[in-house]
């Protein structure tokens, strides 16, 4: 299975080689070399494992999915490292796993000095990782058969998964089609806004995958275009919606969309916080103009949308805002958008279930004999699901606290440790302080970069898929 997956990465690297030909750049040789290496190792894995049983349980699913993301990142880092575009392998791996996990945390101080092919590969890692390496492979490669169910479950997010087709491969194909349509539409709209085709494609890859890698050092501010910013805002919000709702919309099952509580609370929280932040930026001591209100609203909505959907694009340095807005931004970084989207963090469905459980627990204290089940989208949430959600949220917060402690011990400042850990665990990208919207992670110690790389993987695969590998029971027959 890993061999087959490596073949798909080899094909993606081969595609990037043609980008170097189009722009007449000399670094295509690095992508050819890495592609051939992927093909060689992939065919070797396929050959030596051809007689292995193809049945996949939870243990095999966790091992295959976690290994796939690590192996993809190791091979994907080679073009950056061999070409010396990123001289340090630690930095090259950090940048690559940040791309595949759609975190968008960068160590680059010279983005615009990279070649078109390097920039395209950097954005393509987002697009491949956004929907998921396994999900895209399930959609394009008919090689997993019935094994796809456990692989799909190990990689996709959320306590509940809407089935849009009985066959996992067909579900993956429909998700991939929606993913492609959103990317294509945004590319056209960004091109109409003045971006080149190259920049439009790269930023569409990063937006729909909620990644955040830009082709410019100053990020989206480079274009200084309200049109481009509003287009990206719209598609960041769309990328934070559960993808199954798009399918239900296409099938005219509008009632499923109307009943979806997660979508409702996601939009309420996003726009509610954006309004609060926008008000905090308006200077009421002088006459208020439409331009001032519109600019404050646009910057607030862009930043809140970017951080809540864990995209990580920036148009303004929010570290210059009032400190209470940093708390709001940390909250949306932790919350995240919808399960079943390409965003990271805890996910809104879990937040909703936790708050409902707390509310109903108070009602049970007042009325001890009353049976008050937790309801979500009109359906009863069974106790085992509530327990898993509570365990996930508690474990997420415990990992965040200990992660911040470890970063502080490694020599990183407190504000940077808090912002960087929450950002990398949630797949956001920018954090607070020196790793804020105009900074990056280049000055972090080597240990901190490897630790944050692990946090990115842990957050992207929803904690349990990776942590299962560290339990003794996992390895027992």
C-alpha cells in the first residue's frame, strides 16, 4: 500500500518537472531525480508486498496512514534540500510536512527567490494534503478495495461522518470532484482579479486546502486588492464547510443543510468574532468614513476567517491590534471550522457537543430523575460518541499545555510557544509574537522544529490515529 502511494507522489513530482520546463528553469532535474526515487521505492514496496494480505483493520489503517504522511514528507523535502533552495534538511522537512498537513508554517525568508517549480511544489503539497493523501488515492487509484474503509476512517476528521455513498471509493471520488470544482472556480476568479495564472493556481491550492502558503513574502497584502481579498475570504469560508453538504446541495437535499447545526454555529461564531474585532479597530474619536469601516471589516473578517478555517493567509499584522483581540484569535485557532472540511483544530461539531453536554449536565443536576439526552442536528448523540468527544477535547488541551511547556524548555519565548504550538497542532500557520503574520519559524531551535513537525502530523490525523502507535496494546496480536 505504501509502495502504491509513493507512485502517486512520484507522478506529482513529475508534473512539477513540466512546470520547470514551461518557465525554462534549471531545477527540474531535482524533481526528476526525486520522482525516479519515489518510483523505484514504490515499485519495490509493491513487489515485495504483492502477496501480503490486503485486509486492513484499525491497527493497519493507523500504521499505513501515519507512515504515508511521514514518507511523503521525507521524499517531498528532497527537491528543496538537494537543490539547496532550503539548505538545512530539518528546515526542508519542516516546510514540506507543513505543506502536506496544510499548516502553512514556514521557515522561508526569501519566498520570491524560489523558482516557479519549487513554489508550485510547495503549493501542491497543500492541495494533496488538504483533502488527504489517502482520500485522493482512494478516488484516483482503484487499488485498496475493501481496505479503503479503515484508511478513510483513519485520515478523515470528526466524530461523525456523513456517508454520501455506500462505497468508500465512490465517496472519495465525489469529495475529490467537489474539491476540484472549488479549486477551479477560485482560480478563475483570482485570475480575473489580476493575479497571474501561476499565482492564481498556487493560491487556490492553498485556500481550498486551508493551507496558507503564498508565492509572495508579504502574502496576500502583495496585491493590495479588496477584490482578491474578498474572493479569498469567500473561499476560505467555503473550504471550512463540511464537504458532504455540497454534495447534498447538488442532490437538492437542502433539508440536510438547513438542519446542520455545525454549519450554523460555524458561521455565527466566525461572523460574530469578526464584528467584535472590526469594532475594536474603528477609531470613534474622529469622524467615521465608509472607507474606514469597510477596511476594518475586511481586515477583521479576513483574519478571523483565515485563522478559524486554519488557512493562515494574512493581509495585516494583527499583533498591532488591541491585546484582547489576540485572545479571540487564539480561541478561533483552537475551535477550527467544520468536521469533514479541510480545516484543522478541534472542529466546531466537538465544541457544540461539549457545550450542549455541559448545559444538559446542569439540567440533570436540577432535575436528577429527568432523562436529558444530548441532541445534535435533531438526532440523539449516543453516550459513547459524547465520551469520545470529551476525551478528544481534553486530550487536545493536555497536549497543547505540555507542548507549550516543552517549547519553552527548548528556548522559545512564552508568547511564541503558545502561538506556535496552538498554530501547528491546529494546522493554522501563523501564531503570536515572532511567529505572527509577519514572522516565521526560521529562528526556532532544531529540536523545536522537529517537535512542531510531530505536532503538525498529530493534529492533522486527529490525535488518535498517531497516538495509537505509542500504546503497547497496539503492537500485541
